[in-house]
């Protein structure tokens, strides 16, 4: 007497599960240019495999005698695997089974996957394709009743956002709960031309009199520019690579120690180009990203959210092998002025750094909040104050390098002024409550009107003010801690990371 009969049935069920939605639907998935769920798990994870949990879950059909005829696989796959040698929870929606809509097992599997990540303190990656848990009108008829909306297990999603790294990859048309699962993450990616995200898709929106196709309604060109999704990938392989890169900077869970990689270059490396990268003409822009490349470990800069809130740069990088979170201004977009979107982007990024204990490096060139009617309409001052509040709440180590401008309330949000100011400035530093150049004629109107030669008098006033606005006058008053040679910025930052990570 053995249990071979049952093991044979197990093997039969497993073989059925591996067929997913069947040959025809798998072929259709491939024709759309999409990998199937199991190929995605293989592409995301290290080569040592995927240990599936719930691989027998699905919906069986039986004869009158109770013999198994066939079984439809669950359309939600999950289990444990490794990324760069670290254990993670990986999930994948299977669009080939009822378009990713709910079935008898999906809610339970979804809940258990989130529970696993939370209780074992493991990062979780969601590969989303379809509604990812939504139902259909036809299924309501089968049930024979409707139900009050609820999302079983959503509390675990919320808990995970406060405890472990959460990554979402939108890899196909994604609506309803699937869209919500994509947004409820620390880092999200869409694939250009392949994935779309909607509150409701084109067929539903048509009832409002709007005629849109999937891409024009919810493509990556929309959602990676409005902050719904962080980044855009050219294909699925790039999406997997970005997920792996993002996780490489974070610990396995909030409170875990940061992982130091073997340094690729010396802390004392000096880049001559930094001496001339900032123009003397304050109205001219320069490439802040080149500064990031020069001062952080070679090849370590990973930018997040490049296409939205564009006046701000948020990135991960390494200093002497240690991961850090980087804030910076982009003077090539609106001069680096904070818009409402930029402020929201900065706030979210600082909160992410605080959650996972990453030191923050802020490279400052902030001429202030954006002004004008559009800035008022988008509640820039409210978003800006929320960002400043987030910065003041942060307790992680913080270093600021004032590259050029720091004006007004936005400039003051470079760091928490009530903490020890680990801060230096470049000789190009230019700061104040407002730009001097813009207020000279107003402040000295009486003197200028009384002068025999107003133009000559204005030139004299500006010359005097140029002396007053010298960053060395500020350093003389110890209102800025030091002014350094730009070429020594990397050395100074590596000394910072050595102090805070010792």
C-alpha cells in the first residue's frame, strides 16, 4: 500500500496548472508582444529558480463519480525566489486565465502573498496584468447576487507599505483593483506601449461620451508624467532590470541594516570638470545629473521618477559603497523652481528614505517655489509646505551641498535647520529671502530717481550688493558652515557617510 495514486493525481494537476490558460491563449499573449506569467517570473528572478506556493490552486471540473476531468489554473501565481541573492516574494497575474479577473482562488492567494511578505519581512514584487482581482458582470449572474464592494486583504497591503520594499510592474492593461495594486507601492514601472492603467477602461468611459483607445486613456506617456507611476521601461526586460536595481539600494525591511557594496572607486577621486560646470552667468543652466555622476560612486546613480516633477531629481546612489537617497534640483527645467508636482515628489522620496533608513544627500539649486497663476491653481504653497514638513520630520542622516541658488521658503527646505547642519556650499552659492537682482530697482527707487545718471547709479548699487552677496560674507558670519572646492565634494560626502555609518 502506497500513496502513489495520489502523487500521480498531484502530478496530473500540476501539469494542468503549468498549461495556464491553454496553448491558444498563450499564443495570443505572445502575439501581443507579452511574456506569460511564468516567463516573467523567470525573467525577474535569479537563475536558481522559483519556489511556487499554491501551485495546485485553481478550479477543477469533475465527473459525476467525482473523478477529475480537468482543472483551470489560478490566474495569480506567487512564491519565493531570489533577486541578487536576496529572498523576495514574487507575484504574477496570469492574463491568459480569464484576463486576470478573479476566480475561486485569487483572493486567498493574494492575501497569503501579502501576509508572507509582511510576516517574514521580505520585499514583494507584483507583476500586474489585468484587473488583478476584479470580477465581471457575467460572474455576478453566476453568483446570483451582487455584493457591497470590499477588498479582502488590503490591510496587508497597507502594512507592507510601512514595513518592506514593495515594487509594482504594470505589464499589460490594468484597471480597477489591478491599478490600485500598482499604485500602492514604493516603486512602480510601466512598459511603453504594452501597459496601460485606468480607473476604468475605454469601454466603460465610452458611457461618458469619451472615445479613447487604451493608450490615449491610460498609457505610460500619461501616468509616468503625472506621478501615478514612477518610471517607464522600453520593454519587460528593462522593467525587470529596474526592479532589481531599485531593490539593490534598500534593506529587506524597515529597520534592517543597509547593505554596503564593495566600493568601485576611491573617496578621494576628484573631477576637474566640477570647477567650471556652474556658469558664472546666473541665468544660464547646467547639467545637474553630470554632478551626480561625478560625486557618487561610478555607475551607481539610479534615478526614480524622471518624467514627473521634473524640476526635482530623486535618485539612489552609493558613497564608498553605502546606499544613499539623493535630492537635487534640475536647473534646465523651470530653473529648478519647485512646482506642486516637484514638492510632492520630494516629499514622497524623503518619506521613502526615512522608512528604510537611507541617509539623504541634497544637492541644492533652488530659486524658490514656482510663481504665477498656474502655481496658485495647483496649490504649490500647500504642496511645498507638506514637503518641508516631511523634511523636518525626517531623522535619517542628512547632508546638503549648496551648488548655486537657495531662495525663500523652498530654499529653506534644503534640510531641517533645527538639526546639526552637515552642510557646505560651492563658491557659486547664491542665497537669500529673495534674489537681489530682481529687487534692486524697487528697493532703491528713490535714490535712482534722484540721481543725475540713474543708469550709472544703478550700476554702483549693484556693485555694492555683489560684494554683500558674496558667499564668503555669509561664511564669515558662520551663516553657512563652509565653502569648498567643488572638486572636493566627493571626498566631503564620503567623509559624511563614513561618520554616519560607522
